[in-house]
C-alpha cells in the first residue's frame, strides 16, 4: 500500500473508543439538526424574517455592500450548513469527490422532499448549488488539515508534497558508513 494507508493507520491509532463515540455522537447530532432544518414544515427563518430585513438594512446603511442582501446571506448560510457534512464524508472516505457527491445527492433529495411534501417550503437550484459547494468546502477543509498534519509531523528537512523524492535524495545523500 502507499502513504495513504500509513496515514490512515496513524490517524486511526489516535482514535480511541471514547474519541470514536464522541465523534459519532457529534455527527449524529449534526445530521439530526440538518434534517430538522431541511424538513421543517415552514421556512425556518419565517419567525424572524422582519428582524433579518431590519438587520440587513441597518448593516447596509453602515457600510455593508448593497449586493449583500437576504439571498446572498441565505446562500452563504447554506454553504456553512453543509460544510460539516463534507468534512464528515471526507473523514469517512478520505477523498474529495465522494463528499461532493454526498452533498449533491443529499441536497437534491432534500429539495425534492421539500417540493413534494412541504407546500410552504421553496425548492431551489441555488440551494443545491450552495449545499454542494458547502460539502466540497468541508471536504477541502478536511484534506487541507490532513496535509497540514502530515507536514507538521514530518521530520525536519523531509520533502514536502511538491518536492520529488529523487531531488531530496540528491540534495541530502545518506551518510557514508
């Protein structure tokens, strides 16, 4: 196997049973909250929509760019909402593409469920795009943190991921016996 299997072994050795239980518990709570938000019978922001509009208007009169309105904030909120899903899927799969596919699939199913079963909710292609971007960003964060861990744990002078091993060996020959 390659370096990925070695990293997986090192990572899994850090995950004791209590760590795994906590991680699974946090993931379950997150997924339950995501489903509650996604399938709430009415728009989740309805009770405070007047306050949101007031806050956005106040922020715009105090320097926030005018193009940042309710739709932009909702789009960004959907990205943030799906980042943990992408991160969790990245932890599970160790890839970038599977979390993106999971985010896309989950988002399409959520939007279809809202369109079919929740007449007061509004399905949107923009939500699918934002949710998928969020899952991708979460997976990217996981992979970035993984690279950072590898770099941090590497011995001094070890090649970075951008350095070819042959260059490293030529510039750092082994000591003679």
